[in-house]
């Protein structure tokens, strides 16, 4: 028989099938033939004009369509096992449903899946105890490209109220078998009464054969898929490879999956050599020898607890699932969130905040290999590389998302952007923030113990800083969760809420100061301007902090200001008296100002007199649009590491401004010497 293809499949691959419409090449023309003959693709016979609209069906090269499906639709050969096991699970689920709704009391075999490789025959056999197929169903389901038997089964059920959890939808998953096989045999027996066992065979060409099968009978009903592997697919004959793929993609399939494995056990047997001269009455000596056994072993013992109602799951089950699913035996999660999204989008999800920073994030906080959010569709693992599912500032959050509404491409490898994705993304972010707030609110029995949140902050605080920079929508939600050292906090962290609560009535803004480490920031002379007035100063000790503060701009209607900027104005700076006093001081110290500006003309922008310094003779501050020294060093390092020049990078930024203290003895002596000279 020959394959037939639905218009859907042909439309998808239309660009590759245009050869069906290309005309045949013209025959060679004899030398001296007439030159004004009509083009070879035009008819020389006049046709009567037609006024009726005509309908034509697409034609296609079936072999070419098959080649596109097999070699272009899927990017990873490993996918074949996921697709075929999913098909087997669908067959088992159909059988389970039909058995429940059937009036026939006769017992049938339990739905389950068996997988076995045979290195001698170069084959992999995937057998299910599912619903099986009749001869007609073989023709319809396997002989028609993009014909989804699963989809047809669901449509036959009506309004979808049945208890059925089917995976397939596109009708091309079966053909992924040709990613690794050059010949496929399907032996099947339907659960319908009196059904024969048939064998379907094809080598991915334009045709296939169907015949009655007299090989090993299938128990009850089901399908036995035999893949004759290509030479380059020999790795899949290893049971360890198959087990790894099953654990990755099909770990939570509802039905038992058993893999044929060879295992070694150590048993005690009598030691004939040692027992030769054994005195009578003594206990015979034994020895330990390895014994190789072969047989089927269950590989999907874990249960998908995210599919259960949250009220039915115990706390220890959440912890056990986390440790097994994310291979984190020594990590106890700080918080979890199990929820169901209903309405426009249906989604089940389970999120965790780890107890410690995942190892893969310890060197690179945005490591691409740290795939912590896993996407499932009806228990089947799809991918963990979808960046749009969670923002990168929540890279540390682990979890699973299971939704049937996600817009996947046909190979189920690419997540397409859509409104559905945006809804799920927003809910995942919201639930993650709720977990973080819960950790912050848990202050122990005395109500003042923040040790758990401080542990969270030390592990993941830098991610919240990135969120405050990048996430415009949730920036106000993140701000209360930020923590800082300050001029008043000592060894403890403080928050923006605590800062605002302790502000003097005269203070109108929130002040921060940048530097390398809190000890260095605390020694910065700039801090004198504020601490002398009783103001608290937040310490921004990382390059990221300066960008974060610029992104926040304000908090609870209080502007956030850099204390090290030359345009900083404190509460009494706007008074006429203050302005007049500064003008007088500027005139009084004109000589020393000119001297310092001449001496340091390549390093500073200007010199001004400040009446806010207390103990220090002078301080360097940045221009209104300049960067802090910490940020400048960071930018220079980035430029050098990229092969550029640090001078070129910094040339466009404002030079520092030198503020001098007119009340300090050093400045007064310098002014006297300038006047005398």
C-alpha cells in the first residue's frame, strides 16, 4: 500500500513539495527549427473560457513529505523514545477508558509498557498492553500522514467530559521512529472481539505492507513496535542509554514502564575448594560470586504529585519529590508553592525555593545549563530550556509546570510566544514572590528572628537585585524584599521599610553611597554630610547596586539619591541664607580653588567649597551624570576583558568634583600659603 497524506500535512510542507507543480523540460529542438513556436508550457489548442470556479487538491511527493517529517521536524534524535512511549501510554489509556465503559466483564491484560533492546538483531522493541489496532486502523493511523488516532478518539468521546488523559495530537509522533531506524515493524492486536494479529512494515519509503502475523502472540491486546536501528544509532541498544531517556522524558507516565536490563547480584555459594578437607561437623565454607541476571525492571516509580490536589499532599511528600526530581539529596527546600491555574488557561505547577544555591549557578548566576523549570504536557517531559516561561532573575527557582494549553510546535520542542504563555509567566512570577514574602514574614516564635530570610538573601539576594533592574512590572513588589547594610545597622541588614520608618521628619530623601565593601563605604568622607544631620546612609557595595538604585528611583514617595553626587542638596541647601554663605565661601577661598584646579586639571572637573564636611579636609564626588569609582573600575575591567581600552570607555563620563572643607586646618593653611605667594 502507499502512504496518503492529509491536506494539513501537505500544507505544512508545501514549500518543499513545489516540484509537483514544476513542468517537464522541453524536448531538444532540431537545428534550424522555427523560432516563433509557442512556449513549451503553453497549449496551442484554444479552450473555451470557463466561468465556473474549479477546485483542485494539492498533490505531493509522499516520499519527500516523509523525509521532511523525519529529518526536519525533530532536532534531537533522543525525542523518538519520548514520542513512541507517549503513543504507547495513549494506547494504554484508551484501553483503560474502554474497559471501564465496556459492559463486558471479561478480564483483560493490565495496561503497561515494555521496552527491550537486542544487540544481536540490532533492534529495539517497544510493546504496550494497550488498545491495539485493527487492520483498518493500521491503514488509517499509520498509512495517513498527520492522521491522529488519539485526536479522533477524543473527538469521538464528545464534549470531553470523559476521564481520559491522552497525549498525542499531531499524528506525526510515530514517524520519529525513523530518526533512528531504517525499518519499522508494527505487530498489533485489537481489543475488539475476534481480532486478528497483524504486522505493518515500512522502510519510510512511499509504501508499506500489512499482513496477518503468526509471531509471538500479544497477551490480550496491544502493539509491539520493532525498530531496526541504523548503524549510527547503535548507542540506543545500551540499556543505560534507554533508561536515562526514560527517566528524562517519561518518568511520570501513568502506566508502568519496564525496561529489559542485565544486572549483577552477588550471592553466597559453597566453596568446593575450601570444603575438600573440611572436618566432619564443621559448617561448610561459602564464597561470594557474581551472578548475572536478565529481566524487566520498573523505571518510572516516581509519582507526579503536582497533578494531585494540594490538600492531599503531605509536607514530606513535597520534600521527597524535590530531592528525587532535582537530584538534590542534601538540599531541603525553604518553601514550595503548589497551585492550579484555571480559567483562560489550565495549568498545574509546583515551585520550590532551594535551601542552598544550586551548584550550577555558583559559578555563573545565569548558567544556561541550569534548567530549573521543567515543562510537562500530560506527564510527559517536553523541555527545560524555555527562557520565556520564567524571567532570568528567578533562575534559582525550581519546579514543574504541566499545561495542555501551551503553544508548542509539532515536534513539541519549541514554545511559541502567545497570550497563554504570558498568563502562565505572570502567575509563576506572582507565586514565586509570594514564597519569598512568606519566608520574609516567618520571623520565628519571638517574632523578630529574620535568620531564615537572611539565609535566603545571602544565597539569592543578587537575583532580586537583577529583578529590581530588569522587571519593570514587579519592581515595586521586589523593593521591600531588598536588604542593605547601612551607617546605623552595624552587623545587621536593614530594609527600605525600616529605613523610611526611622527617618527624621526633616529628611526628605533616601540616601545611598557606593563603595567596595561596607568598611570602605563607612570610611568615605561623603558620609559625614549626612550622619552629622542624623541621616542614615545605605551602603551599595556591589556594582549592580548602583544600577539597581537608579532603577528604583524612589520608594514610598521618597526619592532615592546618591550621596556622592555633586548636585546633592540637603534639606537646608535651598534657603537663601545657605546659598549666600556658599557664595561668600567660594569668594573667600578663590585663591586655593584656582590653585587646586590648575594642579589637578587633568583629574577633576572643578573645585567647590562645602560647608557640610565635618572632620575631613576634602572629598571627591561625581558629577550629576557621572559614575561612582566602583562602577568605573567595573566598566574598565569589562572593557579590558573584551579587548578594548579602559581610557576609551571612561572618556565620555564626567570627571570628579573636589569639595573642600573651609573649617579644616589643612584647607585654611593652604589658602594662607596661596595668598602669601
